[in-house]
């Protein structure tokens, strides 16, 4: 793969992580799924010849306080983080087949 292609794929890993966490926080949901990639048959970066997608799941995790300086219990809170992220690649650039393949794999 060309450097441009590698950077493009890496950008989808970053984008889906940032997006899923931001949407989960903003909407106050327990989970959020973000997806991004390229299915074919034409691709923007030079050197990308096959389809791929990145699926990222963000969710709320419980954070238990360890106490505070004044001796009180820190209590519980929640934070949002990436729970799972997967890069799914195909061997070809057939758009419809890739979209079905990626949806099946993500399910």
C-alpha cells in the first residue's frame, strides 16, 4: 500500500474513534457506533485498490472514585471511551458486495 493509502486508512481509525465518543457524550447515550471507509469501485487515495471499513463502538464505563483529599468517598461517575474498533478489509473493489460484506461482518 502507498503511504497515502496507509494515511487514509489510519485517518478512518482516528475519525471513527473521535466521532463515536463525541456523539455518545453529546447525545447522552450509553453506546454509539461510527463507521467510515471506502467500498469501491473508485477510490480517492492513489494506491487503494480494495474496499475497507472501520467500525468503532464507544460506550459509557463506570468510574468509581478512590476517595478525595478530605477523606470522603469519590463516588461514581461515568466516562465515554472506545470499547471496540475493527478494520475490515475486502479483496476487491466491488461496491455492493463490499457493503454487504462489511455490514455482515459488523453485525
